[in-house]
């Protein structure tokens, strides 16, 4: 989900500003993320990438072998 947000962040900005300009809307638009927050989100995505890869690989198989559970030395 984080990767999807980071790939669409350039499209989200204009949409949020359009919502804020629309006076007929009763709800307020959510605040836009800052450049620093986007950088932190990118760092978090990079840190979690190996876990995502392992989860995807192990959940794709019916039975996981021990060689995938215990890392080689």
C-alpha cells in the first residue's frame, strides 16, 4: 500500500487541491504529506521490502521447506 501511495503521490496533490477549492463539499480535504514525510515513507518501504519478498514467496507455496525458514550461514 505504501508503494502504491508513493507511486501516485504526484497525482494526489492536484486532486486534494481541487477538493479544497470546491466550495460545495461539506468535508475538508485531508492534509497533503510533506516532502520529508514522503522521503520517510520511501525509507520505510525500502526497509520492509525484504519482508514483503519473503512473505510473498512463502505464502505462494503450500508447504515451506526448512531451507527457506533457516537462512544459510
